[in-house]
């Protein structure tokens, strides 16, 4: 089954802010997505719980994804690091399956 089909089924089966089957997804946010105002206002997400601080070890923050010239030249991404002490700080959001699929 392709990701597009799975995503479509998730969108049909869930609604933003609801957990009819009790399932949710923990989403690690970094960069601008750490701000609740960005997640709620700009992205239209409705987190099921307040975000909590999080850390991903063995990874670093990178800016290697091409962005929109003159607006946002590169997007942030997580990259594996060979440095054993590397870590990326962020926050964990609890999202409904529908919000996660839309994100």
C-alpha cells in the first residue's frame, strides 16, 4: 500500500482534534515548528496536549533542504551526526492522526 493511500485513509478516518480510536502521534518539532503560534495559527494544528521539551541524540540541526529563494532560502532538517555528543533540541507535540497526516 502506498504512502498516498495510507495518508488518504488517515485523513478520512480522523478529524483534527479528535481521537475516536484513542490513537495519537508524538511529533518531534524543531526550528519554527517549536512555537505553538506557528503550529496552531500557521499550520492549523490542534495539539492534544501542551508541548514538552525533547532531545534527539546522535542528530544535528541542518539547513540543507532547498527553500523559497528570497523568502526562506533553506528549510531546517534533522541530520544524523557522526559526533557522539551531537543532539538536537526541540519539543514533542501530541497530535491526532488527522493532524499528523496533514502535517
